[in-house]
C-alpha cells in the first residue's frame, strides 16, 4: 500500500458501539465504505480527504487519510476528485493486498 494511510483496528463491543460516531458512507467500492471530509480553504477553494473502512477478522479496519487531499474550486469538485482517487487506490489495494 502506498501513501500515509494508517490501519486502525477498532474493537467491536458494547462500549465501542455506544461511543462510535454514526456516519453514512459517501460511497462504497471494492468492499470498502468511503467517507469524505470536505473543508473550505482560503480564496474560496475547497479541500477533501477520505477515510475507508471494512469489516476485518479482528473488527473494523479503518484506513485514515486514505485519499487526498484534493483541492478544487467547489466543494462538490473536491469531493468528486477525492472519491475518484480513493476508488483508484482501493483497486490498487485489492490487486496487491498488504
């Protein structure tokens, strides 16, 4: 795997389920849920990053900062760019697993 992505296994249990923030994925690709964060920058530009997650043998596998940052003139364009990059990186990961 390339990039600065980190794998963070989460323990699945009552306490974790009660304390974990509930989110809806922006997309699903190659067995992963994709979550994006889009933030405004200076001069009207936008930046987007992505995290991905999937169920693993030891609980939920979370790859933080998997995609991005991708900058664009609009929030929608930044989000589309990071989703495209993330899908490509997932394809690479699935073709050559860690």
